[in-house]
C-alpha cells in the first residue's frame, strides 16, 4: 500500500506545470478582445504523446458577433476544439487567434478571461444560489437578482441553498443558472461557448434557452456544439 501511494505521488510530481496565469506582455482588458473573432490556423491537437491526432490541420474563421455551430459524429473532435480554445489541451501544431492575437502568447487566465462557457453538465456547488453565481462578490445582490430575472428565473431564488451539483433543481433550472452566471460575465467576455448545453433538456426547455440566447446575447460571438439540428437551425454558419 505504501509503495502504491509513493507511485501516485511521483506521478503527480511528473505532471507538467501549467503556464503562468498572467504575463507582463498581456494586453489591457479594455484593449483586447474587442469583437471576438476566432481564427484556427492549421490547428492540430493530440491528448498526449503517442496518441493519434484528435484534430488534424484545421483552418477556419469564426466571424465575430455571429452564431456558429459545430456538428459532427461522436469522436470527430468537436469537444477537443473547445478544450484547445480554453488551452486545457495545448496545440500540437498551428495557432488559435482571437481578434488577431495568438492565445498561446498570453497568460492562462488572460486567455480564458475573454471566454464564457456553458457546459453540458452544469457546475454547481453546495451553497446558496448567490454564491454559485457570484462567488467573489463582484456584483452584489441586485446584480445577481437582475441576472436571475434575465435568465427567466425568479429573483427570490438568490437565497436558495443548493445541494451538490444542484440536485434539488430540475435540469432546466440548473442550465438556466449557468446562463445567469454567463450573463454576469457577458460585458467583459465577447465569446460564448456552448458545449451541448441543451442536450439534457426537453424540447420545451431547449426552445426557452434558444430564446434566451437570441434576446440576451446579441452582439456576442456564439460557438455551439450541438446534436439537435433544431438547436442551431437559425445560426449564421
């Protein structure tokens, strides 16, 4: 048992260290990004050495302030593309640029700070709704209440105590809370990424979320991974 524990410790010691969160060369927040255009230039990604490429020599442009959908069969590299955009997996080759700036040249927090994400599985912790939406107290009660109302939820929800994973809410309510969180960050983040964010919702809830996207995220670059064609039927690309 002791040797097994030692093996695990040594394994963690060999894990590569992430890049620094910020760099002196990072551009000021008010100067970059401005519009949120994404460019993939000959991007190749693999999860670790020895594995086949999950994305191979991909080049495309996601125009700013448009809604673009990524569709494809399981294993085609859709989610890998999002992981590379957030620099959770670093590219094997090629570049990802936002508003003309290579994100690999930025501090990790700075690169991710311009991106809003709503994942397939909502990330919610045990505690109040307020703490889940505004854990650092940046906007205060009134701002959280406004975000809840804009996300089609009652403002009285602010003091509700959530169980781990939001298990005491419905699937639709959990996802709408994630939209409320994204709304609180929307002013400084011109890009919204949805990774099959409505795949666990019924058709009615999915339609409500799509209406929310059209009304509350206008002027944002929206990048969506989806399986239901009805979800992205009115997208630009």
